[in-house]
C-alpha cells in the first residue's frame, strides 16, 4: 500500500477543517487516508494510537485521564465551530482549569452553545445548547472560544451539585488565577437569574477566595456542616521571630490546630516525602497539632475526616458553640 503523502506543515499536529485542507491543496482521497481520523463532520486530524488504560490506575489518575480526554475531544472538535458557537458549561470550565465533579461515566460530554438568534448546535458527539440572547463575551481559553467565566459557572449549575459549584467557584475567585471575583458571580446571577430554586445564591455564600484544590473545598464544607468552626484557608505559620514554617491548607490559630489534605502526590518521591516529613515535625515543634486527611478519610464518607478534626479541636480546648 502506498504511503500517504505528508500533510503540509500548517496542518501537522493539530485538527483542521476540510475547507482548510482543500485550501492547502489536499485532495478528497488524501482526506480519506487511513492516517487521518474524523472527529466530526468536516474535520480531520492525524490518527494517534490508542493508549491502554493501566490495570492499577488510581481513582485520581482515572479522573485526570477522563478530564484530559474531554479537553482533547474539544480541541479536535474546534475546527467545526461556527463564529456563533463556543464551548460552554463544564467543558468551558475545564478549559479554564476549574475542577470537575466526580463521575462514574467513561467520558465527559463536550458542551457547545450558541446564543439566540443563532441555531442550536447539533452534531454527533456533543451536547448542544441554545442560550438566551445576551451581549457577546467570548474569549479564548487554551486557544479555544469560551464565554466569561461567570457565565460558564452559571451554566454548570444546571448540571452540578452544590459542592461542585463551590469548588469551581473557589477556583475561579482564587487570586492566583485572576479570573473573577465573588462580586462578578453575584452580578451574573443578578443579570441572568438564578437556577433551580436559588442554587447559585447558596453556592456563592459558601465560596471563599483562597481554597486551592477541590479536596480542600470538600473538606472545609464537611467541617462546617458538622458544626465545627470555619477554618482559615492557606494560612502561613511562622515562628515567634517571623521565620516561615509552613502554609497550612486549613487552620485554627486560636487552637493551634492545622489541617492538611494529603493526596499522596509525593508518596513515591522519596526526597519530597522526606521534606514533607521534616515540615510536619517542625509544625508540631511550634506547638501545633497537625491533622492529615487522606482521600479515603474524605470520600466516599467524610465522617472520618470530620471526626479527626473535631477530636483535635476538642483536645485543644474547643467546645461546641464556640467560634
């Protein structure tokens, strides 16, 4: 079998439209060659070999793989977008880097929207939405078109549970990301309306600038629901002479209790694990109790995590009803 003619340099290593390919002189037969795949009608991209899923894939690895697959499918679909269309809902949030909810599905849907009077997007492999008419707010995220982050967050409220909305909101308002403020979210709800009986307004009340991961958000919400005092987020612990010791995920300076979610990211990096161990010892040397929460303490049931934090607070002198 004859080897397929190499693609022109501008079309290599990326998805491209059939119209663009023809402008570069590619024939219909070249576009049907076996080295190309068809993500959707009118789009081609270089075929890549399938990667086997490892038998020992962890929970976190699985969710990251599903997220990466969503982003890859959005990129492959992008050449088919019309000027009126953009990635929306959780797909748009994923492109911004926001945390996504847990899923038992093997993949996430690619959400594509257009605003009235444009027609609803209808293509295989995507979920299309026709949204209310509003002034355009399109921008690029990972070089793909999305709407204002506050609009994406509002759209996700039709699909997500409360804690997932709060986790995404925490990400969006974190000063490090510089995407928006809590007031931006409030303005979006005031202008476009709430959904599902005030779900957005309730989520906004629980959003806090400073939470750095979805796990930190889940832990904080579980602690508050259990009636424990609300912790400070990513508070810097220093010695009496001002030397920095550690930045704690959640902390109670009044009771000298720190709480950290340990996702075991560094468990197999021996040098980093030694540094973490030294840091834990130094935190305790400052007279603090450090509560380390692992993933299995928090999910599927957060009761263990809450009990560990409550025990530390009670031992430090806290009593129910105290701040």
